[in-house]
């Protein structure tokens, strides 16, 4: 598998995306369970839902294969293929003497966001510490870690030791990145609305931000057509965190919704976002302030 991964990394990005699109449709047509999960998770009220679904199938196939490119390409290749929207504004954020928490949901190419941060002259002066889940297959751990670290990215495993590393980094006013829409384990999340449905949601992002007064920013790498590269968007969290786990989780979910609606076909709708983890009670009938109904996607500039 490692050999295949490195072999795929040698292919040009346009070819990987073309193969990924075919792979996405092949898997979609072959797996009724996969089709059912996407149908269940894709919001019923999302604008142009049928079009989003059709495009999503190919985009997720691209997402699967582009990992080989994102983890093996050179710094020069990343700089050539990635562009930060409002780079000056983001550089100004980095210039502040304040911790920065970057939240990158399963939208577009989330892996390229961290790699781009470490190779751009305007951002690399503040290295990123990224939380990651240790792969279940122990044999894949060296590959996952070495490829992610190659441009200087710092890694924190998704366990207690990793949380300590993130708290220390934020205390030192560093940059920390994590995926906020992974389903946490019992005791690490609360039920909060996500596109109008209860989703067991991490409390970690809000706790980290409040612990050291970190600025919270959401980011995603929009996948451009024909393998042209990625447009990286960012938006600061526009709601204040109050310290109530349920209310803060709902606020972050609302911010993620707005980001996802910019490019809904590139969100990982097949991810089992609404599952009930073992040992977690069913969601309460009354949740905190819910999310707004889906509106017409704001297309990135």
C-alpha cells in the first residue's frame, strides 16, 4: 500500500483528479450503503441538491487520490498550486501577538491547508501544530507522520498527550490546527445542531480557544477544476465563545455551515457525522440555538 501511495504521488495533479473522479463514481455505483449514507447526510433543503450530489460523487473521489499529491509534492509545487484568498488579511492575523486556532473541516482538500502554511514565505514564520488521528493500522503510521512532517509541520496525536502539546503551543501564542467536525468519543463532545440535525460535536476547539484567548479561524482548500490547484479560503469566527460547551459547539457548527455552503459539493457527506458514539446518550429534544436553514451557496470569488 505504501508503494502504491508513493507511486500515485508521482502522477500530475490533473491526472490524479481525473482518475479520482472515475473512482468516485465507480464506488458510488457499486456501494448501496455508500449511496444511502450520502443521501441521508446531504441536507434535504440545500439549494440545487441534485446538482450538488452529482458533483459531490466525483469530488470525493478526487479527495481520496489527491492525498498522495499533497503528502509527496515539493514545496515549490505547493506554492505553484495554492493561493490564499485575502493573503494580506491572513498575514495580518499572523502578525498579531496572539495564539491562533485554525479549524479545517472535511471540506475540499483539508490536508493541503497545513502543507501550504508551512511552505509560504508569508506564513511559515509561525509554524503550525496539527492534531491528527493515529491510523488504526500501525504499519501506516510512519508513512502518515513522515509525509506530513516533511515541510516542518508539527504533529500532535489525538490523545491526552496531543492535547497537552496543543495547550502548550497556544500558551506560547503559536498556531494550532485541527478538524472540528470529527465525531468525538464519550466525554469529549456534546450534541449540537449541524444543518438542522443533532450531531455529537467536539468541545475541544472552544476549550482550547478559551484557555489561552486564541483567535479562531476556519479555513478550507477549495479544489479547482482540471487539476489547477487550490484556492484557500479563511474566515474568522464571528461569534464570541461563552464557555458553555453546548452553546459554543453550536456556534462553531454554524460557522462551519457557512463555510460548507460556499462549496457544498466538496464536503465529505459520506462521513458518518450524525452517528451516536458508544456510551453516549441520545440527543435531547431541546438543543441550543439551532443552525439556520440552508441558503444559496455563496460561490467563492
